[in-house]
């Protein structure tokens, strides 16, 4: 018989060790929670930094381009039917409701945009934490995935442009939330969860057509989510597909029945798609995983075109290739990540198709794909997919006991580099964004309108406020109507002022582009009592200048409302240029109307909207340019 010496260590109690390591043992649970606590803290820190960064970014900037246009469309309109119209853009009643509220109660104010954007950022951050906990199991991979999803550079201009945050980040948040709820529905079968998922999808559709991808995501989830429900899982999947597909059909029917953007100018093609989308993947998407683009292309203010250095593209692809080699050498890793990859593809492919046809196929330049505002949501789901590959690789290698100090140091270095470069990408865009001239322009305009002494004449808007190529018809009148509707009128009687490049109201300087030879006499051209229209030919067609005006000298015999149309050199007649003509009392007046973009006016049509009881005289007809005198 053998004995253990008194000073020898006791033999381990294998039964106690086995009991302590059992999954349901309280001690094991505490150990796992303690090990996971630092990683959970890191996730919350990332979420907090994300919200803070978005707050700093937006608070220091201002409204820009689409933000201004969206409010201008809502000026003087009632909520319905404004929210289901589009001004030739997209069906987005949710976003247009926000536009209408801001235009009605806080016109051209920036603070509501900051508040809404920060709330969207907070909701997005919380949703991302839920998604990474659901999709990823390795704590380090969760932190990596959350870091990518919260800080990829495509989010910076998307948050900065308030309208883009409304129509991209908010629906993306709702789609991610719907995905989380649908997974729970497939697992638990609680109908309240299904109602929440369908509601999230429906609301997302009111902000962006990208949410049309949700039924495809549902189908992918049915294929990859494993539950003990058996056949019931397929029934639950069908129960989710039917209402989301029905919501899509309602949306598409409304879209087909309205005057919305249908990408008529698009010329899609397989080769064109391969080149443009391929450039986006190669030059813009992959470098963002390493913190790119670092540099932003100079343009109109802080625009969203990436200018990724070639060296960063090469390094990013080299690191990605190394990661793919490690993945290929890790048995079972790709199979483990396949569910996340399939669901991500189910969202990314439809959205890529919509963006390509609607935006990239409309332009000839390949560099258009460098606009990072176009595909931030696809960038986010790609980041989640790469994090899933990292998660699968780490878990497979941990299970096999394979460790590589060199690989760990390389990964740590890549993470540090991504943090530094990503910080540079955010800071450089934010610095340029905070130099925007728009807040000063709007402040000066608001102050000037409070002290104005005359009517404000329409004029061109500076390029760094709304570029002419974005909307040639957008003039200072569009902004003035929001702040002081009475300051702009088609009836120009008395001294006038014009908005200069800094937003101040100054004296105007007119230039004559073309005029009509009006018959001699007191009345000139005559619209006899009872008649409703008059065609006034110009001596020669007036070439188009942005912001040019038609001016008519009028003498009315009794109170009348007058409309104006123009005829182009090609004979095309414009719609009415004065949507709501003011009443002109008896006497002399001047009537102004903005010339439609790219129309060389050859004739002016005067329409008497009211009864014309005493006749109307036209004493002059001109096409003018107007600009600041100083």
C-alpha cells in the first residue's frame, strides 16, 4: 500500500473540477461573466464614443444641399399631400414629415437636425451592440465587429448630411432591429415580436426604399437560424415573409402611381456595373476596414468623395489576403461563418442593385462610386461579415489549440493602424465640415430679413450652399420663403433687394438679356376685357442664365390675378411660373417670374387667371439677370 507524504500536494478532485466546469454551474457562470466583463465594457465604450463623435460632428456643422432643398419643397405646403409627393425624387413620407415639421416650426434651423441625428446615432449604436452579440460568439470579434460597424468612414458624411442620416442611417437601424426581432420570432414564436419586426420594416420603408430588401433577409434567416421548432420554423418564416412582402407591394404600388424618380437616365450594363461596383469594393470598401480613406477629395465644401491613397489600398488588400489565407487554413471556419455571410448578402445584393441602377448607372464617371454616402449600409453589413470570419477563425483555432504569436502581433498592429487611420478619416472630414459657410450665410439672411425695407428678388445661391448642377432651379427665393413668406412675390412694386454671396441683403443690379418691342401708345399690348391670355414675342430668343427672370410691365383696369408662362426656342411651353398669383389692384405693376432651367425664352405668355373685367395692358416685357450690386 502506498501513502501520500504529508507535505505533498493533494491530488486534484476531478469530480469537483468537472462539476465546477459544468455549463449550468453558478461558479462557471460567474467565471464566464467575469472574463466577458471587460469585453462588454469595451462594447459600451465604443457605443458611447460613437454617439459623442456624431454629436461633435453634427453640432459643429450646418445644413447643406439636400437639407435645404427638402425644407424648401415644404415651404407653404400642408402636411398632406406633401408627404406622399416627391419633387421628382423618392417616396419617403417619413423623411418628408420631418422636412415639413422643420420647415413649419423651425425653418432652416440646425438644432433640430443635431438632436434628431444624435438620437438616430444612439439608436443605431444600441442596435449594433445587439447585432454583434447575436451574430458573433468570440468577445474580441464582437468588439472588432462593433468597432467597424460604428466607425467605418462611410458613416461620417452620412451622419453629417442630415437628410442622409434620415434616409440611410435611420432605416438601416430599423432594418437591423427587424432582423434581430425576426431571429427571436423564429426561435420563440412570440407573435408580439413578429408584429414589432413588421412594424420596424414598415417604418423603414417610409424613409428609404432600401428596406425593400427585408423579405429577402427573412428568407435567408429561415435558412440559417437553427431552432428546435422543426416544421414550425418554416411556418414562422412564411408568417414573416407574407406581411413584409405585402408592405413592399403597397410601397411599390404607391411608387408606380406617383411622379417619383425612376432612373430614366440610367444606362445599366453588366460591364459598367462590374467596373463601378468593382472600383467601390477595391478602392473604397476594403480600405475602410483599415480606417480609410484618410483623405477626402476637395470639392464643394466637405463633400463625401473619398480620395484613398494607393498605398493604403495595397496594404488593406494585403492584410485581407492574409486573413483569407488564415481562414482557408482553418478547417470549419468558413462553414461556421456562413449564416452571417448569407444574411449579409441577402441585404447587400438588392441594395447594391438599387444604388447602381438609381445612382451609378446615371453617370458616366467611374469615380462616382467614391461617394461614400451611397453605400454606408452595405459597408456596415460587409464589416459584420468580415467580423464573422474573424469570429469563426478565432473559435476554430482556439478549439484546436493552435496559437501563433506572430499572427497575434500582426493583428494587433493592424487594429492599432485601423484606429489611427479611422480617427484621421473622421477628423479630416469633420474639420472640413465645420468650415461650412452655410450657417453664416443663413444667419446673415435671417438677420437681413428681419430688417428688410423692400421686396427680395430671386437670385442665384452660392455654389457652396446649393451647387447649380444639383438643382439649377433652386434660388434664394426658395430660402427666403421659408424665413419670411411675404418677402418674395411675383408682384414687384417698389424698391427691391437681392441676397449676396454672404447672405446679406443688398441693392440689385439688373442686366437685360432680351426684350420685346412693345407697340407705341399708352397701353402697349392689350388683353381685352373677357380674354384670358396674350402671347408676347421677344425680339430674339434669350439665352439661359441661371437665376434669370421674366419681367412684365403691367397696367390693370381692375383687381386681377396674372400668371406667366414662357415658350422656349424649340416651341415648348413651360408650366405656370407663378403657382399662386397674388391679386394686383388697379394701376401699374411689375410682374416677375423665374425662367425655368435651360430654357431659351422666345415668347412670354401672360395668363389672366381671374375674370379680366376691365382689360390688362402690357407696357414692357424683358428677360433679365439680377445680381448683387456690391
